[in-house]
């Protein structure tokens, strides 16, 4: 089992990256946010799981252990395949998934491509009691907090220290509009711009 990878990014596009480790390029399926944050030639560390099928071996990778844990729980639900589980984590942070399950709110899962009403309900039922989340005081904070969490995970996965990444995300949210702060790709792009292109590897901080 390949549980983690750390190496140089060869390519990054869409929802996958290719990471070179020991001269071998590993194709890793991941969230669009992490693929967007990855830069060719820079080092990237991901938590991974290998999904084995009769006709394929597919590697999925995430910036945080929390995302990987939720992914593993999701693919254990009847009717939820790896692609659908990745779709959930592309739209929701681990804490948002936990909150939805805690509140028995299957509506958020129905918005994910490939997940119908019955499967969405099955997710909330099957994962009940397996995820813990502390509900923020307001709905707007839920959205912003979840997006910030995903962006922070992507930045730390790229090598930025949690302190530097958290400060940059906080400053970016403060300067962004509500729409920008509610979008993981947009907030990630704005935060990377604030950090500076010459410092994406995090080695200079």
C-alpha cells in the first residue's frame, strides 16, 4: 500500500498531478484545488490511498490526512465510487462533510455529480457517528471556514509552514469579496498571488 508520496511535480492539470519519486512518475488523482496549487518543478507531499480494481490500480492523493480519512469513509458507502468521493472532497472540506452528516443534511451531497438522492441519504446514514465537527456560529462562517481549511491544506501540502499559510489565507479573505472567499480555487489563486510566485515552495520562509 502506498500511503504517502513526496517528490517533484512533473505535471499538474485538472484533477491530477504526476509526482516523481526516485525516478518514477506517479499519476495521482486529486482535488482540483490541490492540482491548481501544485507547480511543476516544486516539491509536493500528499497522503495517498491505492484503489484496487480488477482492471486498474488507481492512486488518489490529498493534502491533508483528514481529507484522506473522509475519502476512505466515503468509498465505503454503497453506491459511492472513488470518483464520486473525490467529487465530494472537491466541493466540501472534511469539516463541511462532517457537519452535513451531523445535521443529516443530504442536500449538499446531491449537488455532487454522480450522487443521486438515495446515495446522498445513504452517506449521511452510513457516516453518522463516524465524523465529528464543531458547528461554527453562523452559516456564512461555515462556508468561509471550510474553504479556508481546504486552501490551508493545499498550501501546507506544497511545503508552506502552517503559520505562514494561515496568515496569508486570513489576509486574503479579509481583502476578498464574499464570492471570492466562498470559492476554493479562487481563494487559493488569490492566496498564492499574495505569497508570491518565487516563494511557492515555501523554502524561503
